[in-house]
């Protein structure tokens, strides 16, 4: 048990003695803004005073007296406990309690901060899941960075985590991509075609078309005169669907060749981009496989058997409004085709069937309204919707030179993740993406991300790690030799503050896992780096006194370990030189 947990246990045990009826109250310890007020402040007396019908200051006095009477109070963790203001309990830790975190970090190494939950869960985290209809853009980048960091945090917290990418390889969007590639392919064969307004544009479509020609020659060429002309006042969606239907008829079995080629090329591009961004998946799950296996039809049949579907206007509807959705939803259209919603229900049913204790979906904030209908469908299937958590993220907005960078998709005028990575580097991109809570707006300053200054948060944190490495390079020894260092010599104000910040690392990780909030790790790393830079600038590490030098080096090594572990969770490197 770390010092903070020990202090919380002391207060909890004291509360059980003086007010047993409130023994289950949550004990919250916060770090005071003013170090003169101690290491932890607790407002439990203020929170319980009304409920217990007692004066908050008198309740705090009784709690402190009970704490001092407990045998555990004399174990050397607490130096002093006082009352401030109207009833705040301020606790100051003994120096020895702070020293212990240094020894712990050196002993545990890469496992420092790793959680050991009472019950480890099997958790699936599904994220990115972008339509394979174009290169990943900067919005996908934020989802990738958040999802990958979240999965790493959950795994480090002691859970078994599976990372999954859901490939939307069935449905209309893939048909539009295949059509777009084919039309560019025909152009490359010397055939003039009218490219649809809502087709996929951009150089990547032409590149796939060129690769298609290189692989298949003129085998997929057809007479473009057979394609339907689009009237100026025609509905764009209807016109596009007519083109797709005609292309399928003209190509016959070759449509599958075209479709598969476009999918394979686009998916390979996305996989390569994500791998370069240090984002790995344990499974790539095909939406089409749900149709091929009959899972979609079977899931819809289950809903029907349970009385949750009805027919209207030739379509099959799910009674989504009965489960909190704003209206009912179609699962099978009048033409007999299943909807995206139907395959999504089947996909989530499949997740639950795989035995995960918890499923975390990472969705764009614009999908917020989708949550109720998916959870409603799970309930209708007799599954526990509370096992599904949807974490939302806002897209990032890029700024260069103080000006917003415009982005769009089918037009081809968008900034790809690969372009962003090339401009600012993977480290800066991964760190900047998780600087804020995922569901909050993020302004991504490209100029700041590229700067080598203390204003750049990733540079600031990495520089702290590199500084420790530089000290060790000058010293010439290894951290393993410092495990017996006389840590009791670390009594300076900055040293004690730095050790207390170090002790917060496991707590920060636990909170990040509990709240699905990897941004709090980035926040913690910035604060730890700040404490270290202040210490480094104020104190000499490699002093003449051998014992004191060893103690300070041990503290630096512990800081380096926490920085390296935290950066690794965020997918950011920890350089030894900068």
C-alpha cells in the first residue's frame, strides 16, 4: 500500500471508530496548492458534518484524535496531522514515506506503476474503424492515439486487453470507392467518363486505378457509353446508385475483383500508416464476414423472435424508441438489404459472445446519438448494455501560423495522418492528440508541435528524460548500483516535492484506467518534468559527497523510470539525447 492509500486507510479507520454509521464514506485526499499546508488535505469532516449533525471543526478534531490513537499512526508514514480552516484535515508525510517511492521505482523498473486489480477484466477496445475508402486523416489520428493509449493504460492497470479494428468493407461506401477507382481506370485506358460529383476524388484514387491497370491490364475496360447519363437536376444519391448498378452489370464477376482490389490497397495503406504511428491491433474484424456467416440475418431473427421488430412500408423496423432512442430504426430496407445498424447490432452481439467482461467503443462525438439505439438493441437481445462503454472523441483542428487548416474528404483536400506525422513527427503527434480529454475540442498547433522549446509539452517531457540520461552518462555508472543508496539524505524541499510527485504516478495510472482518460497521464508527465527541471536547475546532482551523490542519482533514476513508463503508455519515445 502506498503512502496515500495508508493515509486514506487511517482516516477511514478513525471514522469507523467515531461515526460507524458513516464508515463507508469516500475518503478523498487532495494535494494542497500551498506546500505549507502539508502533503494531503481531506475535507471529509466538512462533507459529513450535516449528515452527522456535528460541527465540522469538532468532527475533524475527533477524527484527528482517533487517528493518533490508532496503532498504524505510529508506523512512520505520517509526520503530523493538523486541522485548518473550518474543518480541513491536513496530513504531512514523514520523509521516510516519501523515500520509499524511489526504492520502489528502482526495484520495479518497467513495471513501476503497474496495477494489480482485485479482479482483472477481459476488455476489448475497438477504435479507429475507419471506412477503407481513403487515407486516414487527422481526425482518425486523434482516435488512433486515444484508443491506443487507452488500451495500453488499461493493460498496464492489470487488465487483459484486446485491440480491434472493425473494417467497414460491406455496403455503399465501398461500392462508391470501387466505382471511383474504376472510372479513373477507364480514364487511364483512354476512355472519357463523367466523374460523379459524390465520387471519391484525390490522388489516392488515381494511384489505385493505376495499380489496377498494372495488375489487370485492360481486362476491366468496358464501353463507357453504356453508363447512364446524369441529368442536371437528378438526385445525386440516386444518380450515384444508378452508376454503381450499371458498373456491376457491365463488369459481372469482375466487379468483385475491382471491389477487392480497391479494398486491399486502401486497407494496406491504413495498416501501414497506423503501424508507423505505433498503433497496433490484435484483430482486424471484417463487417462482410458478418454477412457471409449469416450473423446479421440471425441477429435480426433473434430480435424478431423476442418481439422487438415490426414491418412498415415494406421495411423491417426495430422498436428502438422503447429503449430510450428518439425514434424507431430500420434494420432491413424495403429492397431486402440490411442496414448498417443491423450489422452493428450483429457485431456487438459477436463481441459479447466472445466473452469480454467489458467492451469499449471509441466513436466520434458526432455519433453520440447512436449510443442509445445500440445499447437498446443489446438489451432487446437479453444482453447487459452496461458492459458496453462508448468513449467519444472530438476531431482535432489544425492550425499553422495562427491560421486554421481547411480539411474535407471526398474532394481530396484533406490533411492525412501520414502528412501530419511527416510534418511534426510521431512523438509530437501522439502526445498532442492526448493533451486534452478526448471529448473536448482540440486545437493542434503545428508550429508549437515542431518547436524545440519548453513551450512544446512533448519536448519539455522528453528533455527531462534526456537530462537524466546525460547526468548518468557523465557519472558513468548504472542505476542498478543505486538500489542501496542512502535515501534518508534526500531532505531538501525540492527533493521531497519531487518524491511526492513520483508517488502520484501509480495513482495517476489507476485514475486514467478507471476514467478512460489517458490525457491525465500526459498531464502528470508534464508536472513531473516540471518538478524535475526545477530540481535540476537548483541542485547539483554529481556532488563530491559519494553518499549524497548516490541518493540524488537514485532519485533521478526513479524520475527517469516514471517518465519512460508514462511516455511508453502514450506511444511516445523517451530519447537519451536531444
